């Protein structure tokens, strides 16, 4: 587990323990669990009694200076950007695929015969969202009923919702979403790495206005 060591913000902060340890030291620390929630700005859950003592075992395996770590991250980011460029190049040069103005890659689209979604509409869809290496982020392709979402919500990035807007009710499609239309150079909370492109498979079952959805 990696963590940035900071100046202790209160007496008994876990940082106090880390700052007193040497490389390969092994320590056991005991502290009231309240302090852990205070340190992350959260309230103590009601099912935990205030003052409950918590024991933590720590073994310090490696110490990296911030400037060294920053350089490692910079080099890794450069490498990932080059890797994305090489992954996407065959798609951008293949005349069988359609490229939108902002670089969304349309591999295949059956647009459907129903209407297209407008902002605020509720869409019922089956979809998968995975990396080009095959790691699945979300999979709603084999559920008993379709996934419901509000068209226009940008939670999964611009490319995801641009793809939704290109398929009418009853249609299906396959897209490649470059990182510039997803989580870009920053990634997402260590879960999604920088410069990660995605494959997006979609089937649109239904599109409803808010009133239609409420009536249903």
C-alpha cells in the first residue's frame, strides 16, 4: 500500500508513527478509531462505538523521495500516452471505421428505427465498457433487464454519452473511446490509469421522456 507521508494534523495521527520508523521497521500501533475518520474528514459510522481501539500492523518496505516518485509517475505517463497512440493508430487509419469530429471511433453501428435520446431522457440499454486489453470496467450485457440511465449525465465521460446519442431505440453499436473523451491524462482515483482508451458495446432497448418513465 502506498501513501504520502505528511505532517501530523493531530496528536496520535498515524503519520506520527510513520515519521518515527526506519526502512524495514515493523511496528504495532494502537489508536482510537475516531482519529482515523477525523483524518479523512468523515463522521464515525453509527455502528462503531466512539473510542473503539484499533490495532494496525505496519512494516515499512520502501521509502521514496517525492521528487523521485514524481519523475517515475511522469515517465510512466509518457509511456502510457505512447502506448495509447500505438493502440489507436490502426483504428484511425482503417477506412472501414467512422471517426467523429472529436475522435470517437465508430466500429459498427445499427442506428435503429426508433427515436434518438434528448437531454434528460431515460435510456434502457445493455452495454459493456472495457479496456482495449480486455479488462472489463462495467458489464450490463447479460442482465435480466436493461440498465437505466439519464442521457446527458457525463459520469462515464464524453465519449460514452456521445456514443449513446448516435444510436436510436432498437439499435446497437460498437465504439472505441480515446482517453481524451474519457478520463484523459489524469485517470480516475488510481482505478483507471492515465491515457486509458475503452471499447464500448451498446444495445438501446428503449428511450423514454421523464414523464413517460414516471408513468411507467
